[in-house]
């Protein structure tokens, strides 16, 4: 597996160890990880700290020039909110661990000029399949569905 | 002015008093304000706490049934990120104070079934015009543009 996607998956596992939803993300600029994040809905009782949002927040106030060279990695296909954050900051490239267990608005994001690559990595799929099977209500809450 | 939009504008003014970017938001359910928020980029050195995001975060972990009856007010047209958050949670209605100084992806949000109403209130326009004129770099940073 790509080392950066591996780092995002490590974040997902860290979230799981904390009792959270196992989705992780890293932001890469000039071939270096500048920020890491994971879903913190449960840990911080947060409605907005999806993995990618947490990662972008950990990165702090970057410049447009920084974002223009960045790649956002996520273990799971970014939802409407996280996709929108990437569009706001004009992140040019997103690497998605998998979109089998959930698929965000990838076609729309691509139509806005973003290079979206979906890996469908077996480990990324497996960690979400296990979580969704054991915590369906939490998962539905996280994606805005009735629990 | 609509009392709820007035409350959002009060939040924008509170942000300005704190030295922040003057954009405010409230979330209304069953004709009551359940959360208030304002842009906290400067106050919290945050890349994700736009007014609407701050408001949704202050609202906490709501159910899909809660969101389905909600109206999101913002003094300014929601950007890609904030629009995406509203789409994630299937907020059915957004009231926008103004879209003269900035316009988010309103057509896309409408195409996803959201009722978007733009008031173009003179006070909402004025507070942003003054801020943008005096702090152009901060404003550009907030919407992902080069400073």
C-alpha cells in the first residue's frame, strides 16, 4: 500500500482504539505529511470532525499556494462536507482508500477539476465493513441517515 | 429583518468584536434557535470553523429527524464546505443574508433539493463590504484564494 494511504489507515485504527469511527486522513504537500486526522464524532461529540475535516484543521491556516500543491488522502470516499472543504481550498488531488462501503459526490468533485483516485484497498474496506456491521446506528448518524 | 437572520447578524457582529471575520449563522428547528455560530478562523486559528460549521458544531450530534426539520441561516452565501455540510445532514432549507460579496455553489445546492432563499439584506452586505475592504488578505484566505 502507498505509504501515505497507510498513514491514513493508521489514523483510522487510532480512531478505532479510541472508541471512534475508523476513518483516517492525511494531507501531503511536497511529498511530506503535513497533517493527520481521524473521525472524532464520538471522542469530541462532534458533528463536523470527519477525518478529512480533522486533518485540514490539524494542518492549520495554510495558504492557497500550500493547498495548491497538496494531496488529501482519506481511507473512505469523502462525504459532501469533506468534499466541499477540499473544493473550498482547491485541493487538486484526492486519494480515496475505498468507496465500496460509502461513496461521496465523487463525480461532482471531478467535474470541479479535482483528480480523484479510488484505490479500493482491502484493508480500508475491511475496517469499515466491520465497523458498520457492529455499529450501524453510529455509522448512519455519521452520514446523516436515520439511526 | 427576519428575527432569525437578525440573530445570525448578531453573531457576525460578535465575531467582528472578537477581531474575527464577520459572518454569523443560526440553526432553527421548530421555530426555535437551537445553535448559534460565527466564523472563528482568527479566534481559533481554524481552517474549518466558518460560521455555518461553527453553528452545526455548537448544535452537537443531532439526529437525522432533527436536521430534517431544520433551517440554516447564514449572513453570507455558504461556501463549498458549508454547503457540503448542509447537504451531508440533508438540511432542507437555507436562508442566506446576502450573496453580493461572495456566492457559494447555490445552484448545485438547489439541484440537490435544498430550498435556498437569498435575502440580500443591506446590513449583511454592508458588514462584509467593510470587512473585505479593510482586510482583503484575511478574506481571501477564508475563501481559499491567494492573499
